[in-house]
């Protein structure tokens, strides 16, 4: 990985951390348990003592908010993606 890509990756990590910190806590926890820890919705629901449907809603909300928070960054990534070849 060259320097430009390293900087871009670091920038992406930073933006993602900021976006995750903006999420409502319940959504962030469910999202991180699913996407970072690899737990299934059922497992998360059991650990948090809520219904599986609640977890579905929380993760759906988290994904929607992350798309919104990160949309400008991803547009930038798409514009420069041609330079990655």
C-alpha cells in the first residue's frame, strides 16, 4: 500500500469512528456486536435481553445513520477510486 492509500485508509477509519460515536448508544452497541464481533441478531438479543426484532431495528437505524454521516466521504472515495488501479 502506498502512502496515498495509507492516508486514505487512516482517514476512513477516523471518519468511521466519528460516525460510530454519533450513533445512539443502543444502535452503536448492536451494530458493533454484529459487525465487529460477528454475533448473530439472535445472540445479540439474548445478551441484551431484548427481542430479535429490536436488534434488527437498531442495526437498520445504525446503517441508515452511518450512510448519512459518511455519504460525503464515500462520494469522495468513488471519485478517486480510479487512481487505485
